[in-house]
């Protein structure tokens, strides 16, 4: 970030209401916590690699739960069908 951009952001702080400042503070705190967590995890992974305990880091590939879509099932629920088939 350039110094000019930072100065522009800081000058706009005077125009914010108290509630907006609280929201900004919460957002910044969450952002910092996320960044710190990522940095800690990366340092841990690097320490594992450097020590020779592991050769590579495999990151799981998965869709976030919010992107999954529910399907509609006709008739009995899937769980009921599974229980009946196991009997």
C-alpha cells in the first residue's frame, strides 16, 4: 500500500460515525486474526518440512458447505431407506 493511500484512508476516519468506527474495528480485528492464523499455519508447515517429518503439504480440495446444494428426494428419506436395507 502506498503512503498516499494510507493517508487517504486515515483522513476518511474523521468522517465516520461511532458505530461505523466500531464496525471498521471489528472488521480489521477479524482480518488481522485471519492473517495471523494463516501465518502460524504456514510457519508450522514449513517447520515440518524443514525437520524432514514430511515431504510435502497436501491441501484438501473441497467445496465450502455454503456452496453445496440440497437435493430433493421423493418417497422415504435416504436415512430411513438405509436403515431398512440393513435390517
